[in-house]
């Protein structure tokens, strides 16, 4: 009988995105072939690390049944057996799973994982610095300013630098939490304060009108697979948290209703970005296509949402691929 690898699906985190992370964990659980692998969900919060193997995966919201993880070697004692994990599928959207902290931990333990390494994760987690880095390759992005704790900027400087409207959001957060579209100068400081409640840095970006699209990809060996592009049509003022997770608030169209030329340009750019940042596993890149047809990047997601209705599963299906086989490819590729 062949050995079945123990796979830990890492969920949770320290930010408001924990609720999306838990949904992604259940999505990944359903995608990974349980005939090939033993699965467990590991919930990481600031208070504790708890493991939910087997049938306990249905009870991740109950801390009383979770099994404490030994952080010394990332193992758990379950019944009379000590379980060591062969692979970590990280699906924390935010710190510590999207910014390189967990990646460094697993590197030190020599445990392979599903996503980008320390450098790529930490770079892309800062929207501001990722944009600056990719601009050096000719990627077009919004104009922006970045604020850290105890830094301030007056309203007139923002307007003179970026114009109005602008987007104010945590530089180190996601899922559009604490993101505000500001059209009035008098509303800027309230939006900045809100963003600081969610993150330690705030990015203020110029508004880019146009059509929002998103494109995912992954690489196994030398083979890069770029998925079909999804067009995002929000019924809200912008693609905010409600639009992302309320099906009634958004229309997601895969493949996007754009020209073959734009499709080819975006898919090529997505593949290039994958290589420029040194990505691993699945990433997703979000874009705005201006009314003039210019492609501008919004941000790079190195641990994209993996709920059953998220963009990546939609794109994998539209590509005619089997998502279970994609998960197996990633696990086996990163394990070697």
C-alpha cells in the first residue's frame, strides 16, 4: 500500500480576512483528492494553532475540539499517533500567511508549501512596493502615496498629487476590507483612519476608470498555465467586500468580453509578472482596462481566494481543467 501524504490546509490569520480564509480552506478541502492525501485544516490565530484532522474539519469553528499544534516541528498528537505533515497548503489571506512569515517558518522546517516564497510573498503583500517594483518592467499602475503609522498627509497634497476620486485602503490587507472610494476632499482623513484600523500602512491610489478583469496562472516544472480571464462587473460603486462575496452584487464573466488582442496581452503580462516576482503555486493578477484600451495592473494576489465561487476555480473550469488534478500537480511539484 502506497504512502498517503499528510496535507495541512492552513487557514485563519490575524486580520478580518479570517472569515474568507476559512471559506477558502473548505473549498481547497473539497478540491484536493482525499483518496490520494490525508487532509487536515490547521487554524492559525494570534492566540493558538489548532489542527482539525479528518471529520473534525467540519468543526473548525469550535476551538474546544481542535488539537494543539507543536510549533517546534509542525506536528500534532492525534489519538496514539504523532502526525507530521508532508505539505502545507497556505490559504491565509493576510498576515502571517500572505506576507512571507509562515513561508519562512516552513522553509526552516523544510516543509514544502503551496505558494510563493518569502521574498515574493513579502513583496506582493505591500501593494505600494510591488507596484513600484513592477513599474521597473514597464507595468502600468495607478499613481499612489504610502503612509506608515504616525505619518500624516494633508488633504490638499493628496488632491494635488493624485486628484479625485482616490482609493484609500490598507497597504497590507485584502478583500477590500477598510477600502474607501473618496470623491470629496473633506472625507480623506476619515478614510485614512479607517484603513489604519485594518493595517499598519495605508496606500492612497489615483482612480483608474475602466473595465476590471482578473487572470490567474500557475507553473509546474517548465509548463506555465495561464487561465482564461474573468471580467468583473460590480453593481456597487466599486468591487468592494460586498461585491466580492455577495453574488447578487457582482457579475463575473469568464472568459471576459474583451478583444483577442487584449486577451493575449493580459495573459502574456500575467505570465511575465509570475516570473518577475519569482512566483510559485497559483497567483492571480487584477487589472483595469482603460476606456482607451490601456492595461493597468491593480495588484498581485499570491494566495488568491479558493472558495467554490472564487475566480480561480471559475477560471480553472473555464479552461477545461480538473481542479483536483491541478491541486495534485501543485502538491507534487512543490514537494519535489
